[in-house]
């Protein structure tokens, strides 16, 4: 039960409906549930199944294909509440791909692909949880990807390596981004990249796909993988959208998704402050609650103000959507501010807990590790500042 009020953004009736429905679901998954998933490194299958059964995986799928046809204004509420409920950033990440990877299919899929897959995704019977973009030699610079897809007869043959692909173990299909025209042969390095839909089980059975789990220290129950494509053959029709336009397709919709990531950070920050306040009220040292000390109060109050400020920007940007003068700037800055606020909130919660701040039973150490991660993914804080420097302040491009 949350002790911290969070009523400074006026929600629409639809947003309230989403918030209440998500809270009802999340009430069944308490702190102990998330602590156990974290300790065991186990994907929260029951939680994801419950959301799937109630149609939430089809949040962004149009109603004509059986989805909920939700807007960004509602998705921010959904994902913030999931994170704030106790699951943190990782609980939101456990389903984030499943929801967002249907977007390229909705926007660029052929009618046949859409009719075949979207109703099943919306019903929770199939999933596209994995998105394979990042590679060992091309992190933030995604146009430098080296994975190749060559046309051979009626098939595409994919070879190369990806890294940090999350949720591949729980994904029926993966979206794979690969070069179809070498960098040297295109005018701009953003050209010549394409998107493919890969059936994971078929690819593994064929021997064209292998993956190894990365041993990492945050997001305990959502696993990420090093992925190897070795002459993987997929049907010619599994290209998604136009050949060569894949990079632009990746960018399309990215701003809205970034706002939702910001909302996930906001939820994590709210959760951390909530746990800090609860502990500050309960814990007595020198015969009084530690929360009576302003040195304990101020870090929590300070970051609460910062979190609310990030929330105003995130929700306002979601409301403006495509009408915004520069949605890219707003989305990037929202993510930047929300990540930092989540990090400061988690740090304040750990400090408030004293030694117990690093005891797993109080959960705040997990929030802290997750909050640190939000400064790295899906885009690092520096890359956001590059965007603001160049696109908003008009400073010279550095690469
Ligand atoms: C837990 C986790 C899950 C992930 N899931 C996925 C996924 O599902 N699919 C996927 O495709 N990817 C995924 N990623 C990858 C993620 O998107 C990248 O880690 C992120 O984009 C940063 O790339 P990098 O790690 O290669 O860092 P690099 O690009 O190597 O950068 C290293 C450091 O240098 C800085 N830097 C580099 N260039 C500049 C510059 N020009 N100016 C200023 N600073 C610079 C960066 O900000 C960073 O601090 C995941 C990563 C993690 C950690």
C-alpha cells in the first residue's frame, strides 16, 4: 500500500480506468513475489500471463486486430503503475518488448503478416518480446551494425552477432535488424538496413540461431543474451516493411516509446520514495522515528519534487504527441530527467534504510541497481545530451 500521494497530474477518465485496472492486477503481486523472482532470477511468468489473459499485451494493437488500440497517454499510466506497484523498472521491462515490438508490425507489416500475428499477440497466445539491434561493435552507433541479410532465391540468409538482446528466452518471434546493402554502397549510413521477423524456435531448430545468457547485476528477472546468427534461413516474406528502410522504421515511434520508458523510471522512483518514507516513519533511533530528522526528510522531499517535475514533462509530452513542436526533444529530456530522478530516489531510499539499505529483504538495493541501469538503456544519458546539444541548442554535430 502506497503512502506517498501522486495526484499532481490530472488524469483523464481513460487514464484513470487504466490506472485502476493495472493497480487491481498488481495488488496480487506483492513485494515478496518480486523479491523471490529477483533472488531466483526467474521471469515473472504468472504476472505476464495475467496481463496477457486480460489483453494488455495488445495495448498498442488496433482494435480491428483484437487489440486495445491504446494511445501513449494511456500507456505511460500503465507502465508507470506497473513499476510503482513493487515490480520496479524490471517488471515493466518484462513486458515492454512484448508491447512495443508489435508496433513495427502494425505500421509496416503486410496485411498477411498482420492478420496472421496481431490477433494472437493481442490474445497473449504469441509474442514478439525480443528486438535484436545492438551489436558488440555498434552500441550507441546503430548504423554501424555488421549483421548481414542476403537474398538467396526465395529466402533471406542472416549472419552476424547481436548483444544484449533481452527476453529472447520468452519470445516466439524476434525482430532482427540487419544490413541488406553494405555501408560503403549507400549514400547515407542510415540507408541499407532492413527489419526481419524471425521465428525463434524454428531458427534454433535449424541451427542458425544460438544464444548465451549474459551474467549481469541489474534487472534480475529479465534476461539478456549474446545472440549468434549463422546462415539462418528465413522465408523471403519475413522482411518487415521496405528493404533498406529499417533504420527509419526503428526511429518511427521511438519518441512515444521513450516517453513510456520515462514513465517506467517515474514508477520506480515513486516506489523507492514510498519505501523510504515508510521506513523513515517506522524505524526508531535515539527514541524517535528517523523521519523526524530533516537530514532524513530532505533527500526524500528533494527527489520527490524532481520526480514530479519529470512527470509533468513526460505526461505533458505524451498529451501533445505529434502536435508537439519537437516531440523528440521532449521525449529525450523526459527520459533524461526521469532516469536521474529515479536514481536519486533509489539512492535516498537506500540511505534512509541505513545498513538495511543493502539487505535484500527491504528491496531498495534492487531498486538502486535498476535505477542505475535506467541511465544506460535504451539510450545512455550522454546520447540524450548529444541530441539536446545538437538538435535543440544548435551546437556542432560531434559524429
Ligand atoms: C540490461 C540491458 C538490456 C538491453 N536490451 C536490449 C535489447 O533488448 N535489444 C537491443 O538491441 N539492445 C539492448 N540493450 C543495449 C542498449 O541499448 C545499449 O547498451 C545502449 O544503447 C548503449 O550502448 P553500449 O552499451 O554499446 O554503449 P557504447 O555505445 O559502447 O557507449 C559506452 C559509453 O560511451 C558513451 N558514448 C559513446 N559515444 C558517445 C558520444 N558520441 N558522445 C558521448 N558519449 C558517448 C556512452 O554514452 C556510454 O557511456 C540492452 C542493454 C542492457 C544493459
